[in-house]
C-alpha cells in the first residue's frame, strides 16, 4: 500500500499461483484498488524469471545460511541482505557491476 501511495497503482500485478496470491482477501483488496491480477501458467516458473531468480538467490545466499532468534533479528538481517543485493552485489545482467547509483564509475575521456 505504501508503494501504491508513493508511486501510484499498477494496472495489474503478475504472480505465480501460490496461495498468497490467489487468496480471496488479497484479490478483493486489489479489485477495490482497480488492480487486475494475472498469473503465470501453472508449472511455468520461467514466465516469472526475475522473481524466481531473486527467490532462489535469497534462499541460497541468505535464508539457508541464517538461523533467526527473534523477528527483530530476522528483519534486521533481511534489511542488510537486501541492501547488499540491491546496492553492492555485482549482477550478471549489469556486466557484473553493482546496481546502486553510487557504484557508477565515471569514464575518462
């Protein structure tokens, strides 16, 4: 909801067919905001490759390596991992550069 307020509502949200995305309450809420829901074909994770790639990396590089004692600890460590993923970690799609604006190198002419 905060993102919708800040950036506006999307025309649709595309997701897999997981229970969190076909839940009646969520669909009613999105319908009230005039946001359509679309789904990838069942058994076709390649149709949602960016999410599947992120989910796999988060599982392999973070969740499988941590044991959280409290919800506060889980939130703090998740924030740190996401910051690293979004701003520090080199991405192959960016020619192994970090995606953060502060990582942009000025080319000499």
